[in-house]
């Protein structure tokens, strides 16, 4: 996490958004997953061939 915190700092990420440890990072990831929302109407067009025509041999 320290390296990512430094990279985030260099990129100008607000300090309160940078996780300070593994537990903090997991909490933030869990929050992002729960609040991300669903796919947009744009997703159906380009992604449909990837999800409907793929066969697993």
C-alpha cells in the first residue's frame, strides 16, 4: 500500500481517498463494489458479441 499511496499522491489524488493499509483498502473496494450501479445502455451494444457468441471448448 505505501507504493500505491505515493503514486496516488503524485497523481494528485485527495489524501482522504488514499487507503493507508490493507483493511482500509478492502473497505474502500467493498464500498465501490456496493455502490457502482448497473451497466449502461451503451454496454449492451459493444459487449453483446463478447458475451453471447463466446464458446468454451
